[in-house]
């Protein structure tokens, strides 16, 4: 009997609806043509129309005597009294089916003449636009009304308490308006069966909303999504709305566990608690909701634990959504339980964005009514089970971003209803053949991509095969499709998205592909070896993308349809000038990258017409001429990279108008003159002007107006003057390169304020905007190009200038510095004693200066030091030999310092006969051992020296005998050398 209760309730609802249809008669289906509407009601309706705005003339039929024939008017078939007013917007999107952009919304105000309609039981003004008008309080005087729908009609203000007078109300829908209420009037509506206040501001009712709603014993549907309720009471002593079938409390900010009383609503068919902050584990008591058909707990973020076993016993369940939570464990028991249902009703299963593990069970194939399966962004392992082919009703299959692998089974080709599949970011292996697509006539979307360039999945499809489907979306990245261009695409005339990135294709794109006459939103064939010329015939829809980067395309740059938004043609073999009309033909471009080609000529002025452009990358070409003065007309530019060309002249002053500019890369050109002010570019992240001919002082405004600067590179120019102290204010700077200029003066002591070289906490937010270009950095004695990891490099290079004075002690506070290059200057004084604090430094070059004193002992703590150059200074004393200095044994590191001694230099320190090596335990000898060694050496020297030479001085006979022996040895050596020389000459003559 308990199981039949919902059926009885549904039959009751149908009975009420049927009886209502018998009493309500719309004007266009009048059962009795002899019954006309009352004149007083006709006049009331005309007054009501006068208050409305009706731009499309929807109420133009409101003419004539019989108002029962007017559009939207319903009359009682017996009395002729108006009992129904249905003025809902028939085109809720604002456009009619023809798309002629005529608005059909009514507006204006609601005239009190509505009260004349005493028999009105049905009022629907939904999906119109009353411009924030307060809901009139006289609505509460329509005492006979049973159905009131004002949803989405742009009403505002506080709901009138007079709504509590509508005691006959069965259906109330005020959703999607800008309204608020305290709900004090709600308890009077004891007959209410349907309530929807979605989007209303009910924050004031948070402490008592549930007891208030609990006073509606007839309630069947409760919709309160997005109402700011915030409190989900854990207890409810007595439940009155036990007949509730639908409960929607989504998006309310509940921060609690699921309350136990919820599981006493045993007639529930639909439960939506999504987009809250619910937490805790899913309870086994879900098993009590045996009638449940739709359960949505998605986007709560903190619902965790494993799937309860009883959840799999809900055999009536049609849709289960648990995505974006923290559900863990395996799904085998849950799927096994569902598969035991005599006829599982499950059509939609969304478990995406959780922490589920384990394998997909073979029992998955028993859920044969399944239409939507979403398991992406978990940690599933293993392969797709063979039983997947039994899911012949499956339409959407999303398995991306897991840890799955192995071979994709051929049974995949039996999913005859499949429309969309995404298997991306797994490690699939083996071969894909025609069998995998054999019986997929409805297939529209295919995505198998991975970020890693390593290819493990191969498509081996016959060039003669004709697919049974017509794809719209094809995304294959890092899959082997080549070396030939896939011929099975030749009948895919409905393609909108084509991604064949890193597909191992070494071929030209065949003519038949260009002739498919596709209307594309994305074409990505980057990172292949495609060759040939690219025609201008491609067509694109609005906001579309094209990426042909890193191929071997040649000829002139293609010009495509004006709708294209992003164009990436970098790293090809395009030649000739940039088309002079590029900005006129493709005016919607937001991103343009044509770098690393063979383009010549000047930068066309039409680029100034690209008012939506945010990225302009023209680097690594052969462009000449001056930089144009069109920057005022491109206000949203974010990246400008013109590096590695042959541009000349000065930097245009109009670049100062680029207030959104973050990256300005002009290096490796022949630009000259003084830098113009770029003070308005206050958000600049990277300024690279290296390898040019700029002159004058380094502008102080760089430090004053660009507080977010991360990279400043002015190397290899002709800048003069002092290093401005304002640069010390660049607290985010992590690369500063002023090398190879003619700067003079001292290194500012405020260099210690460069906190970007002290702390290195880079978050995803910090790196999300980083332009992945290349930057030359001198490190480890070489010039290296950094690109993807540029944001990690910490570098300070002031080399090859005329800087003088001491090395500031503040330099040693830059503890995150990797590279410090101060070589080829005129620095004096000592190396700071606290150099050992710079614990991460890998490259230290202080060569060709006038530094003096000893090498600080603290430098033995620099355990990451791989490249050191202290040559050609005036350093003295002993070279350290501990820790990293054991590996720094190239004498050139220390040469040119005459007073330096010790290993690896040939000059031993005073008193040393052999290189001084550190003891095995790395500790210094104690003072007493040193003193004993010194005394022993001195006594040994005195004894040995005077024991021999003292005797020679005293005894003349010994002295004569000694020198006679020396002379004999001398002449014997000379005779031997002479005879050897004659022998060699004779041998040479014979030859």
C-alpha cells in the first residue's frame, strides 16, 4: 500500500488538471458560440491592455465585442465569465522562430482593472519584462485564483503580504524575479501544491524557512533554488509535507551534512541539493528513498566517502549526479548492485570531478538504459571493459582525465546510439581501426587528446573506408594518424571543429579537404610536418581559431574570412610581405602570431585596424622599416613581440596609450634613440629591449610606473649614466639584465629591496598570464634561451659596464638569486663576507674587476654553485677547498689574481710544498697541531741546511771537493748532449 501512494497522488493531480480543463475555455476553442463575455470584463481587459507596452502587437486581437475570442483569454463555457488570462511570452528567448529580432515581451504596469475579473482562476504573465515593477498588492484580492505564474517577468521589490489571502491557490511560481520576502504570508496557503520562488532573496528567512514550509500539508513540489537560505536545519520534529514529490534546494550555500529528516520524505521522486557546501559522507539511509528517480548532489565540493551500497539499490533511479565532490573508493559494488535490478532505469550517471579509483566493472554493460555516462576527472585505472558494447542506448561517454590505459576494445564500435565521446588525457595504447567506429551512425563528437607529445595510440584506418557518421567535432591530439593525411575525413562535410595536433602527418593537405567547404570554429593542425601552400578559401564562424603552427607550409600568408578570431601561423616557411590588407580582411582578430617565418617588408598599417587585437607576435622574421604609429587604435593589446627582426627607428610615443600592455618584446632589432615615456603601461610584466641601439639614461619612470614588472632586459644597448635607484622599487622583479651598456656609478645599495629575488612563491594565478616567449639569459657561462620555465629564472646581470665602487652587502640578501654577473666593470673593495647566504646561486661571475681581499669563507656554503669566475681581480689569500669548491678546479676560475694561492693554482701558499687538500672529515686541524708542524719544519730546515752548508763553509778541503764534483757532472752532461746532437744530424742527412 505504501508503494502505491505516489501513484495515487499523481492520479489526483491529473484529475485536478482534467477538471480544470473542463472549466476553462480559451477564446479560440469556445464550446458555446452563443455565450459572450461580459461587457464590464471586456472594458476591464481593454484598460489592462492600455497599461501594457506591447512592441510586437501581441494584443492586437483584442478588438471586437466578444473578448472570449481574444488571444490569451479563456472564458467559462457556461457563464462566459473570464476565468483564464494567459499572456506568457511565447518566445522566452526574446526572438520568434523566424528570428526577425522582434521582441515579444509585454511591459508597463498591471492595471487594477484586473480585479473586475471576479471569476479569474488562472493568471500567467511569465517571461515578460515589467522592468523591476513591484508586484501590485491588489493581486492578493484575486481570491478565486488557483494558478499564478509570474516567473521571469522582471518584477522586483518585496512580495506583498496580501498574497496570503489567496487561500485557493494551488500553483504559485514567482521564480526568476528580483524579489525578496519574509514568507510570513506563506502559511495561509494551506492548499498549495506547487511553490517555486527560485532566485528570490529569502536570506531573512534562513532561521525559520523550513518550519514555515512545513505548514503546507498539500505540497507536492517545492522549488527554492538560489534563495540564500544558508541554514539547512538538522532536525524537524514532525513532517507535514510527507507527500512531497519534488524538492529543489540547490545553490543556497548550505554548510552542513545531509539532515536525517530528509530521508523520511519517502515519496520523493526528485531531489536537487546541488551547488551548496554540503559535506560529510553519503549515508546508507539513501536506501529509504525507494521511489527516487533524480538525485543531484553535484558541485558541493566536500561530499566525500565512498558510494553507499544502498544507493545502488534504488532501482527507479533515472539520473544520479555527484560531480565536483570528494567521493572516493571504487564504484564496483555500486554498479554491481544497480545491475541486479530486474530492469535498471538509470539513464544518466555523472560522477565526474571526484577521487574515484579502481577499474570500471564489467557489470557496467548491464545498465542497458544508460544514455549519459560521465566519469571524467577521476583516478580510474585499467582499460574500458569489453561489456561497454552492450550499452546500445549510450549517447554521451566522458572518460577524460583519468589514469586509464591499455587497448580500447573493438566492442566500442557497437555503441549504436553514441553521439559524443571524450577519452582524453589517458594513456591509451594499441591501434584504432574501422571496427571501433563500425556501428556509430549518430556519432558527432570525438575527442582523444593528451598534453604529452608522446604518441602511444595509432589510427590504422583504410584510405578507402567511408565512415557511417557525420562528425561535427573532431579533436585528436598526440595520436598517430599519419604519415598520410587521413583520407576517411573526405566525406565529413559537417565538421565544425578539426584538431589534428601532433598527429605525425608528413604530407600536404589534399585538395578535397579544402573543397569540403567547411564552416569552422577551429582548425588546429599544429606540430606536424604538413607542407604545401594554404589557400584563402577557408571559412570560419564568429570567434573562431586557426592554428597551423610548427609545420612546413610555404608561400604567402593566407587571408581567411572576417570572422576568424585567433590566427597562429608561427614556425613555418611562409615568405613574402605580410599582406597589406590583413587588418581589413580579418578585422575580428584578437590573437595574431606569425613569428618564426621568412616574412619580409614592413609592418602593414592595416594592422592598426585590428581594434580587438590583444596579442601581436611578429618576431623572428626579416621585417624592416620603422614601427608604425597605429597603437592608439589597438587599445586592448596585451602582448607585443616584434623581436628578432631588422626594425629601425625609434619606439613610437603612441605605445604609451597601451594601458593593457603586459609584455613588450622589441629585442634583437636596430632600434635607436631614447626611450619614450611608457608611464601609462602600468601593468607591464615584461619589458625586453635588449640587443638594440638605444641611448641616453635608463628612464626612472620604469621603476616608478611599472610596479608589477617581472622582467627588465635592456642589455646590449648604449645606455649611459647611473642605474636609477627607482628600479629598486620593482619588488616583483626576478630578471634584471642591464649588461653590455656604458653605465657608470655605483651599484645602488637599495638593490636589497628587490624582494622578487628574495621570495619565490609563484602561484598558478601568477603564472597564468605569463607569455611563453623566449628570453636570452647568460647563465653557467653560456647564453641560454628560456621559454616554458622563464617564470622560474632569477637573474641579475650588470656585466660589461663601467660600474665602480664596492659590491653592496645588500646583494647578499637576494637569497633566491640563481645567477649574479657583475663581470667586466671597475668594482673595488672586498667580496661581501655574507656571500654564503645566497644559497641557491648557480652562476657567480665577478671576473675582470678590481676586487681585493680574500675569497670569503662563507662561499663554501654555496652548494648549488656550478659556474664561478673570479679571474682578473686583485684577490689574495688561500682558495677554499671545502664543499662545492672541490669541484671548481679549473685554474682559469682564479687566474689573474697574483696574490691568490692554493689548489688548483700552481702557486702554493707560503709554507706549503703540496696542494693543501681538506681532510676527509672536512674539519680544520686544531691550533696545537699547527704549532707543532711549524716548529718541526723550522728545526728540520735549520738542521738540514747548516748540517751540509755549514760544513762546506768551515772545511775548505770539503768545499773544493764538492765544487770539483759539480764541474765534472756539468761537463759530462755537455759531452753527452754534443754527441747526441751529431748523431741526429747524421741521421737527418741519410734521410
